[in-house]
C-alpha cells in the first residue's frame, strides 16, 4: 500500500481536534473528515507541516481500539 502524505496540511480546511484535547494547546493531533483519499492526520503544533493520510477503515479500527483501552499507558 503506498504511503500518502499531504506536504502542507494548512492547504486544507475543516481540521478538528479530539474532544479530549485540553485548552492549553498541548500535544494534539487533528483529523480531517471527508477527504477522498482517507483520513488526514496532522500535528496541531505544526498546522502547515505534513499530514499523513490513513485508509478510512484502518483509522476506524485504530480509534475503536483506543476507545476499548487496547493501548495501556
């Protein structure tokens, strides 16, 4: 499977942070819904940096695993 990146994530509109992100602007990732190639993910501290694009089904599987607590701290 080819890796898909977006060199300048700031070129896209509609990014959102997790509802679990704090208001202090700490380490967060942002995602963009509705992208035709999958789910772009970027570092919120570098909005014009690159974004990685994950296949939609893979991203959904990852999010479900996080919600189940499959990744202990």
